[in-house]
């Protein structure tokens, strides 16, 4: 039982988002020396959603913050490494490119002028792929892990960069639950709430077994149900669906074959009426076809997948999608994270990344005694989340600016689905190279979709201007020589290092 003076933070919904919220909120409360009880209410009756999930490097940084053993995490969650994205046939049929998540600018001397992606600009000017100086490019191509084995049998990182993971979210939720010491867990299904008639704040949750769970601050991690933030607090949904390219998803699993290598990447394969994801874990690959039912029926979508893979599949579901976000992710004493807060197609692993960053901003700048939280704090936080998700949306939309016009879907996308913000930014980048000044940093300079992530996509799709890149380099005496020396050195080093890395599946089996 909590002490009368203790405030109670109640998180509804387990899974990845719920347990991330529990861990990060509890950690922040301890750092503030604020006595409070953190409770997770999750129902064993409600199944998890989806088939596999991908993260960004922020997830690994979070594991390290909590002191979790990475190899233990891999063993207990059937997780695999993610070093980037393999974009298959997006620019045109037969054309593929990788989006590695390492940034070589972290290990070279910065540009004298200001922090800048000068290696990327040099590559464009020289007619080289921007990924050539990336270690992860070679590991991706060779399906390698980010570790080599030393003579004594122990593992050593091949390079200095953070990697990411693929995993089954139900197993990760269980892992975090086991690791979350001091968090109270209640197995119950929330069916309603008791609210204060004057403030409109939630005072207690009502469950299907007749319990009343009192609290001072409530966190909605109930996914698409949005049981608290929408149903109880009335938060409005802002849909991006108008002229969004896709509106359905058909997820399914495929078991890995004996001896089959595991790609350390998320597959994003552009198809006739959308695209197909592939997210490998240690034993199987979670696939899904994200498509538009304006151009394809569910039966036709399944037939197209089976023809592409060469075998029958068993769809786990066929889900109607409504991409968008809440107008306000924080209303009164209730805040939403994960799918309760926003949903975008899983093209750039924005879901878990966005959840972690939102929690970091909330816990670092807004978390305090619930009775002391101001309207101004809520307004500031809500504006941050809105901007973050809108910018995720714009980044994802940019992937659809392609040369493809081989199906009615792709012709429709080119004509009707490229957003004004995307067109404006691409027009700007025909006159100047993408620059850190083109992006407004998040509070605390937490990780966001800035120029580092844009360059591989823009280059892979052929959307950068070589003349503009050359003009940039020529206008800065000595920068071309500096960039060439750094790029050549890194390229040679990484090409030599990659063959020494363990194969991805070999590493996973060695655990």
C-alpha cells in the first residue's frame, strides 16, 4: 500500500510503450527524490498488436542508461540487430539503397564553419553514394552483426556507433516488467473512469472485476483504444488520412529457414499499391503489406504478397489504418504515449523512437507533483509533440517522391499524395544543401529527424543537386581536401573491418 502522502502515477496498458513509461517515470521520480507510487494496469485478456517492431539507436542508449545487459536483452526477447533500412525498389524497379543509422561525422573533425554534414555534401559533389563512408553500409551489405570475436572468444564492437534492434513487442514488455523493480502491477481491464465534477480530472479507474484504482496522474498506453485520453478526457484526433498514400496493413509471420542468414535491417519494399515491411527476429521475420484499398482488395493484396515471396502466407489480420495524432497528447491529469498518442506507417521506426523522446522531454522538463503542474507546461509539451509527429509525417512523406509511375497507385501518389511541406523543402534543397539550420531542434536537443537521416533517403531517391553540392564545397577553401581525406580514410577502414564482423545469425546463435 502507498503512504497517504505519496502521489500515485497509474499507467494503463503494458507492452513496450507502457513499460517504457513506467521505467522512465519511476527513474525521474527517484532522481527528483519525489516519493510516489508507479502502477501499471495491464490485462492478460488483451492481446498485443503487430508482428515485430523496429527501434532507433535511442532505444540502445536507453538500455545503457538503465544498466541493462544488451546480450541478456537479446537472449530474452529474441531480438536481432538493426543497422539501418533496406529500401527496395522505391526510386524505381530494380533500384535499391540502404539507410544506415550510423553517422561518420561523429568521428571526424567538424567543419570549421559550423556543425555540418560535410562528408555527405562532399559525396554528392563527387558523385559518390553518401553511405560510402558509413561502417554500417558494409555490415548491411554483408549481413553482418556489429560485433567481432576476440581471440579469447569474447565480443568486441566493430565500430563506435550505436545500433538498434528488431524484436517481438510482447517479449520486450515482459522483459521490462521483470526489470522494473518497485513498480506495482495489476492484472485488470479498465472499463471506465471516475472523474472530478469540477476539474474534469480522473480520480479513479474502474475495472471489469469491480475494482476502483485511485490515482493522481494517469498515463494512457492502451494503443488504438485510447481508453483514457480520448474516451474519458475527450482528446481529439487529427487525421492525416486525407490523400495519405496508404490506409490498410496486412501483417504476417514467416519462419526463418535452417541456415538462412538474417539481414540486420528493416526491409521496406515498394510494391504495386504500397510497400511491404520485413522485420527479422531470431526465429522468424515479421512481414506486413501496407497498402491502399483504393487500388487493391485484401484478397488481391494477399495474392500479390504470395507471388512476391513464392509461398502461401497466413495473415494475422487486415487492419484499417488511420494515420494521425492527438490534437493534445496531455489533457488534465492524463497523458498518452505510443499508439495512444499517434500512429504513422512503420517506415522509419518513428513509434518507439517518438515514445522514448516524448518520455525524456516529459520527465526532464514537465514531470513534478501533479498538484503543481501548470496549464503552461501542458501547452508547451503538447506543442512539442505536435511538431515532432508532424515532422515525422513529413519525413515519411518524402520517401514517396520517386520516379515510379508503373502502377495506378504510384501515379496517384505523385499527383495527389505529396504534401506541400515536402514540396517546399525539396524546392529549397535544389538551391542549397540540407543544413542543420533547416531543422528546429527539440527541447534538450534530443534525437530527431534532422539532416543526418535525410541525406541517405534524398541521395537514394536522386533528389539532391550535384551542382549545388559542388558550389558549397568550392566556396569553402580547403574543405574538399579535408572531406576527401576523411571520407577515403573511413571508407578504407570500414571496408577492411566489415569482413571481420560475425555474421548476424552466427552472432545471435552464439548467445
